[in-house]
C-alpha cells in the first residue's frame, strides 16, 4: 500500500519516477522493506503542507483515505496508520536533503511567451524578497534559529523564526530559488546566495533594502538585467541626460581601507514620484515620496523610463506569493510544527514544493482558459488540491527497482529535472 500513495493532482508535478530519481541521487534508497519508505515520506512532507492544521496521524490518513482497497481484510497483513513516533523516526531517516534536491532540481520558471504579464520586451520578470516563518518553540530550534527581540516579552519574541529569501517568477507567482537561514542572518546575506544564479534573459526587480554595490555587481555578472530601487542617500552623479528624463550615472563602491577602488558600474537612473503618495519630511510637512531606480538597461529607446517606472510596481507580486505561502497555505498565526532544526528545514521545503506545484497547475489551467494566472484564486486551487488527495486512488506499485547512480544532486544540476519531463497532462479545472 505505501507504494500506491500519492498526493492527488500534485503527483502530476512530482511523479513517483521523479521522486525516486531524487532519492537515488541523495542516497536515501532503503536497503530493506519498510512500512514507511522514503518515497511515501516525501509525499507525506508535502501533505503536511496541504493539511497544516491536521495532526501527524491525520495527515497520514488523508494520504491513504482513498486506498482502502489496497489493504483489504483485518488480518495481520493489513497496513495500519503508524503512530506519531514512527512517523517522526521516518522523517528523521528521510532528512532534508531529498526535499531540497527536489526543489532545486524541479522548481523552474513556468511562464512562456503566452503567459500574460510574465515578460517585459522579451525579458522574463523576476523579483527578490524575503520573509520569516515562525517555528516551534523548543530549545533546539531557538539555539539554531534564534528569535526576534520584543519589548513585551523577556527573552525575545514568542517563537523562534526561520528567515527565507526567495526569487519569484512574477507572472506565475512561482518561487523558483530560495535561501534559508537563522533569524539572525540578514536578508542581504541570504540574497548573496541567490543573485549569482540569476539567468540571462531575465529582468530582476528588488527593493532598496537589497542594494549594495557588491551585491548589484554580483547580480549583474550573472547575465541578468536589473531594475533595483536604491536609497536617495546613494550618490549618483547625473553624467548624461537622456530624452526620456532618465540619466546615465556610475555606481561606485564605498571606500574601504586596503581595497583597490573599483572603477564603478554604468547604470541608468530613473527618478519619479507617485501622485497621492506622500511622506512626512523632517519638519513634519508632507511631501511626495520620491523613488529612485537604477537599471542595467541603458538604452531609453529599448526600455523607456515611464515603462520601467510603471513596471517596478510588479515587484509587489512576490509579496503576494509569500502571503500565499504564509497566510493561506500555512495559515494565519500558525507555526511550523517540527521540533528539531532539520525537521523545520524539511517542513519548509515541503511548503515551498507544495506552493510551486499548486502554482504550476494554476498556470496550466490559466493557459487552457486563456486567462492571466493572477486571475485565479489560490485558495480555491489549494482546496481543490486537498480534495484530490483525499479522493486519490493512487497508482500501481513499481515493478522494477531503481539502481543507484551515486551521482550527487547539487544546485548546478537543476536541468536534471526539467519541467517538460514532468508536465501534467491535464489542468486542474476545479481550481479555476
């Protein structure tokens, strides 16, 4: 029976063959038959993200509810739902590596040229931002992750927190790259792990909190185009005025003792204010909020300043994606349930994988209906995914054993699990 367990419609995104290949890569294939094999536990971790308000045993029941036919009778051979302790040990055996490898290898950009709002003049739109997830209040989690300060509570906030920075495909809300660490690790430090993996042919948007000269240079060296907001305190001389109101300038690093001064990076600067948006100045008087963007798109004819200023508001789409993950999928005021740091990371990847799978099915449903993916309801799609899990009749057990290749699955091997190799054959129409 464990070989027949699936996660309903989401199994189309992460089919058994893909999960088995990842388990081989990270050397999590069992040497003996278990009642809770590794593949089942991968799907179980994803089901934990679908049913975040259910107990450990209840999550397992949700997975096996439609498989009663696979274990008939009441004899000793009947498969029974394991207790909480057995599930905990099986999660420990699985570890975080299979979930991390599955995310790094299979979660790729979804949009094509027919996806509304996914491209700007041929460049795929992405955005960079971060958030924090509250985790179970245990001594081990606190020692590893730390907790925010609090004026109301001695010792800090109510729960330790995991910090997460993600790269989101704007047109589909798919999170395609993440970096995670303790609360004490800054978003900037985590972003440094992501920007080298930006790809040519993309346009990355980021808020002013992520800017530093070294980080901007690292992102530019990846081959991606950039449109980042910077603080008004960053010195940018107007070197050449352009006909669209923007100007050319040079970003220069701060002077550091013992470091050879970098010649600087040529950028284009766009400054504007938004009508109706005002902030108080030092005297208390309201004045319009002034935005300053820097971009590597230097030709105003290929990317007019007015278009880029209007485009920058698309950065907020990643805020919506993170809200889907935290508020709708995890639930408001709900913490990750795992009591150990490795369990926390495993569970966090489970939420990310589940979010990606739902977003992928939503994207395909939107294309079939000729709609913008933003027009579909994430909550309705989440509920449809839950229903499909409960109603699942599973799939036949494997007839051959997977042989190990001893090839490690690393972040550089993302192309090993391409989207077209695991593409669902039907859209989840009930999620529209």
